[in-house]
């Protein structure tokens, strides 16, 4: 029978969740700091392309920043675990803000192209704000699996909301005010939100100085298969975005692509919030397999919609439905990451998961682009289907390793 907890019997677990002392304060700061994550890349592309007349240069600069983040973020997270969130996150954010401002100045004053790459690479020190927030929930509700399930669901919905609103806000600021406005506002929000978040010291997890015997989370039992699931899921996200943009462009509605993709994010956001009200099953590894299986099935809907007649409205409805399985997959996967990560290394473990997703997004974007060139935008929707199927195979193969007791 499912595990029964006091929270699971409540009709609205989110109300009880935010009655936790300090929870609303650190959540507000984290949301302010997290919104710019959906703004920076779009702002950089608009700003660079407008000033230099080259989308290729803008794309190369943002790709360099993504690669730098994949390398630097786990090290930043390790320092956060060792020394505490406030002590590391504030200076790391300050470095990232200076990088964004340097990019703005280099673009505005016509500095050489190489300076754009150097400046944007400096933003890789941005801490994983979502991971730090999840670490606080894990610390506050370490003995309450139901509350932690609800918290992880809320955090995933917040991710979806920020990446849904961020690009819209960036595009509006850059077009309504001036090209640098998106980057400028994003830096102010990031620094302000991080200061508000780290000021809440009562909910901060204690620092865990690393001993010589401590091992990387990568060596924890069952952790590597989880990263493979996140990598394949990232391919789903990256390919879905590129193919949808190309498909809308092919229909003569390129400006509608953002709205169509926002529906997919909205479907995921709503599903994540609803998933958080459900009573968590005892077998989390089996639940991950079920969620990834549902994602694989639902990812067939955009392919069928694209192949059936070329209606953007039908595709939008299919993407809305397809998004319903992505948030539960991410929530369950992050729950397993929290369980498999050795004690005192939670920020590092969750940042490695995010890094795997970012790597998958990059691979998915490239693979989706190749599929469009070879077979057309409608057949490009085969890429997210295949990526989801790979994630399903990996999750089934690794389910026994997830279920085993973690090595501490």
C-alpha cells in the first residue's frame, strides 16, 4: 500500500508546504533570481544579432556560454556544499553579473568578437538557483517524503514558469526599450534575488566540509544511469524546440513558434503542480519508469499532428498534451537524485543532473537541425520520440540500481 503521511491526507499540500517557517521568504528570492535564467540567452541573441548583424555569431556566443556552464557549474555547486550557500553563491553571482555587463558593454561599444565569447563565458559561475532551493526543501523535509515530493513538484513547475515567461520578458524589453534592456534587467533581477535568497539563513542547509575519503556523486550507485535519463530527456527538450520553430516557419508563422512552445511548457507546469498533490508511491524507481513511458507515448502526439495536415492549432494542442509527462519525469528523477547523492553533496548532485540536461539540449538542438535538413520539419518530431524511447530503455535498465540502498 502507498505510504501514508500527514501531508498526503491534506486536500491542499502546497498550503502546508509554505507554512514551513522561512519557506515563503527564500522561495520569493529564488524565483526573482531564477527568472533571468530564461532571459539571458534570448537577450544575448537579440542584442548581438542586432548590433553585429549575425545570428551565427550570436548563436556561437551563447553556445560557448552553455559549454562553459557545463564545465563550471558542478565546481560551483561543490563549493556551495562545502562552504554554504550564502558564502559562495553571492560572490559567484557577482562574477556572473559582471560577465553579463561586460558583454553588454562590448556589444554596445563595438569591441572585437572574441571579447563577446570571453565575457559570456564568465557568466558560467551563476549558481544553480533551482538546485539550491531544492537543497533547502530536502534539508527542511528530510524526514517527510510526501512534503519533499510536493516541494520538488513545485520547483519543477517554477522552472517551467520561468523558462516560459523569461524569453517573453526578454523579447519585450529588448524591442520596447533598447537592445541591451533584457540583459540589464536580467542582471538586476539575478543579483537582487540572490541577495534576498541567501539572506534567509535559518533555512540554509549546513555546510559539509569535504573529507579526503569523500567520493564524487558520479560514483554513487545508480547515479550514472540517472544522468543518462536526464541527458536523453534534455535531447527531447532541445530537439522539440528547434523542430517546432522550423515547423512554424515552414507554415509561414515564425512568430507563433514562441507561443506554441509556451503551451508545451504550460502543460508541463500544470502537470507538475497536479503531480505534487498526488500521494507519492513507495517505489520511486518504478514511478520513474512509468513517467518516462508516458513521456515516450505522449511525444508521439506532435509527430502525428505534424504529419496529419499542417495545422499549427493541432500541433499546439499536441504539444500541450505532450508537456504533461515531462514535469512528472523531472520531479521523480530529481527525487531519485536526492536519494542517490551522498550526504553533504546535494547541490553538486543536482547540478550534475542539470548539466546533463543542458548537454542533452545542445545535442537535441543539433540532432533536430540535422533531421530537419534531411527529412523535413514534420519528420523532425521523430527525434524527441526516439530520445524519449532511449530514456525509457535506460530507466528500465537502471531501475534495480535506483532501488538499491545508497552508499553513504
